């Protein structure tokens, strides 16, 4: 599941939906913060989400230009690939 977190949806996306998706066993939850230029990826482990990776430390290399679902897919694929590469 991927959520784009905006000023008006912070609580809903980072708390309410987070708990709902966790409760119903959604295996992976991405939070995209375009204003902060950050992506956080959570994975389900023993019925609880844990932070798998974050682009927070790589802000200068991360650019958000989400205009269409196609560009969003490209952003998501690029970000996860970059994070996996940096984790070794």
C-alpha cells in the first residue's frame, strides 16, 4: 500500500491508516512525504509494522515530482532500488 502524505492527511495516513493496514495484515506500507522529500517503507513482522528503510538521510539525492501514476511508479521503483543498494 502506498500513501502520499500531505499537510491535511498526516494524522490519517501516519496513524489511522497505519493501524488499519497493520490490523488487516497489509504486508508492506509506504509513506511518501513529498514536501519533506522522503519515503518510509514499513514491513509487517509478527503482526506489527517495523521501519524497513527510509530516504530521510538521502534528501539531496531524492526528488519528488509526482504528477501522474506513471511518474509515481517510477519514483517508487527508483527509491526502493536506491535504498536497497545503499543497504548492501
